[in-house]
C-alpha cells in the first residue's frame, strides 16, 4: 500500500515512520494522524479489526484480502491525498460549498462538515478503486467496485455523487500519460466536478 501511495504521490514529503494501530474500541471511528518532532515525521492509522464479511465466500481469497485491507488503505492514503489537495483549497471550497448537492442529509456524510472534508472523503474511497485497478484480481474487480459504490452512495454513507466521481477518476487514471502520478490528476478531476455540478444545477 505504501509503495503504491508513494509512487503516485511523489511530491508529498516523505514520512520517516508508519504505525497502524488495530483495536475493536475504534468501532467505526477510524482515523489517521501525523506526528512531527525534531525533523521526524510519522503517519499513524487507528483502525478497527478487518473482520470477515458474510459475502466473503463469493470472492477469491485475493479479493477478500484486498477488501479486508481497504480500511487501512483509506486511512494511510489521507497522509498523501490531503497534502496534495492543499494547493487547490480555494477551488475545492467553491466547488463543494453546496454540501446538499454532494451529500445526503441524515447520513454519516453529515460528519463531513466542510467542502474540503467532503472532497477528501470522495477522493479517499475513489482511490480504493484506483488501487483495485492495479492490485485487485480482475475477476473480482467489478464486484468490489459495486460494493464500494453501494457503501458510499445514497443507501449507505450518503455521498450521493460518489459513483460518477469514482468512475471519472478511474477513467482519468486509465487514460493518463504512462507514469503520470495521481496527484497530477487533481486539476482534471476538480474541473470535472465543477462542470458536473453546473450541468446538473442548470439542466437545459
């Protein structure tokens, strides 16, 4: 996971150490934090145990391992997607200011209270799809992505535009110049977000 993230976010300042803390006390409140002292930088992910799921039997062993690793990946990746988003803060604030367009009230998306946090959570889980492009078994990829869209969408966490956002980011990733980083796609995905929002707010 870290090799993949470092390669795709090459300008993010390197971390000197990483810790992943597993505890059932975390429940659904996974988190990540950055620590820096005397020039030493550490990325810490605090996550619940990756418990088996009822439909694991429908997936290959490799796909089950991929899915059980998702929660760790989605915390570690914040150490990369967040710094990469910082230069685009003003644009993100404008595009995601209308939270009602991007999220459904009364869902867990309510805890993402500002434009930047909404964008970062969309990127967070859409990045799982990019990681799946490179790592997950191709035979199981469609099922894994469908589960991702369902979990994040209206009937799940309430990020109502996640599926089209994820699909566009995957398209950009597939079509990028060979060797181009994920962070180089930020201007394109943000331009798409603004065009998508305007098209649906002002249909012809």
